[in-house]
C-alpha cells in the first residue's frame, strides 16, 4: 500500500472519531441529582447512559492512539511490517485495519 493511500485511510479514521466524539459529547455530561424533575429509574437510566458514553469515549481514545501510532510508523518507514516476525503485512489486512501491527500469522 502506498504511503499516501495509507495516510488518507488513517486521516479518514481520525475524521470519523472526531465526528463520533462531537455527536456523543452531551451524553457524558453530569447527571442532574434533582429527584423532582426526573424519577429514580429515569435517573438510573441516565447514569447508565452516561457510563456507556464514557466507555465509548475511552474506546475512541484508544483507537486514536492506535491511529497516531500508525502515522508514526508511516513516518519512520515501519508501516506495513509485522512487529513480531518482520514480514510484510498483507495489503488486504491493512485496508481493513490500517492500524494493524502484526501479520495474520502473528496476530492469531
């Protein structure tokens, strides 16, 4: 895979993460403690929704770190090479997951 094409894939992934982050920002807001305006079960649902939104944000942050690491590998010339055995990672695998650091054999 060419460096320019890989960078475009990685940039698209970052744009998707940014869009998801913006769409879910208010779901992580503090849940109001006013029992008069929201019933107890509704508040529990809101707390659960908040916890799920925070977990999604943590997964997006981990994904972003993986993308940034792939960009660093592009810059230093190690992108597309298995970190375990040193073989080339198949292009089809990189198209599906451009953050892959291992070939199929080593990832198994």
